[in-house]
């Protein structure tokens, strides 16, 4: 496990986050190296940082950010052959049972 993974795992283990000045001490690395790792993790979207002065010293509260996995969009349910459902992008307020375009599209099924 590399140091970045170790730091991220440590941050994730703290439900309410961890102060950056406690993080480098807990991880047993120097503060400047910790700052570089934290900056990279923040840039990559794994953590968030916010100013914290609760203990009279300037530091950051670091929290893990849950990344949402991008879902693969499956449009197959909207297609018959290469024709999209007429309801896709339709702005008419119609009754589906009485829509001629939709009926024709369903007929092609």
C-alpha cells in the first residue's frame, strides 16, 4: 500500500473527518509531504478540505468524499431498430394511450 492509499484510508476511517495537523502526525509523515498528498487527493476529488480554527491554530478539516460511479447509459429501451421512442424529448402533454406517434412506434415492436 503506497502512502496516498494509506492517507486516504486513514481519512475514510474518521467519520467526522480529521484535522490536517493531526493527520500527518497519525500517519507518521512530515507535514509538507502530507500537504502535497492532501492537495492531490483533493484535486482528484477523493477528499474535501475546509478551514478549521477550533484549536486556535490554522489547519484544515479533511473529509472523505464519496465518488459517485458514473452509470453507463443504456438507450436500448428507447430504441426500436434505430428509431428513438417518440416520447424521448417530447414536450406535448398528451395521453399515451391516444398518442398516434407512440402507437406507431409500439406497433413496430
